[in-house]
């Protein structure tokens, strides 16, 4: 088996898009899973593969850290962490 690459030299591909916690739970729920999710923000990024974006990364991390310290960080955070179990 070959390695799966999660990097695309063309940037964002058609199968990459923003997803909400509710959508994640709905899609997996339709396929027999019980899913719990947690939305997180305030996780600092240390590298992006763009010199232009890299220049504003410190600003992004600062603003995301501020968001993570508020109640809004639970609803519009950058990361969704989920766990699921197949319904019995």
C-alpha cells in the first residue's frame, strides 16, 4: 500500500471545505454513528506553506487566542474534534 498524501500542490481541492460540528454529527449519524464533538480555538499554528500568509500568522494566532477565551470560541472555533461509536 502506498502512502496517502494530505498535501495538494494546487492548494485547496474540491473535497476540502469548512464544516460545522452539526454537519459532522448529522453525516455520521446518517451512517449509524453516535458522535460527540468539541469545537476548539486558541490552538496556535506554527507554519503555513505560504510566505504571504506566514507574515500574518502571528496576528491570526493572537486573534484566535482571543476568540478561544470567549464563549464564542465554542461555536466558531477553527478545529472540530470528534469521537464516534457505531449504534448498537
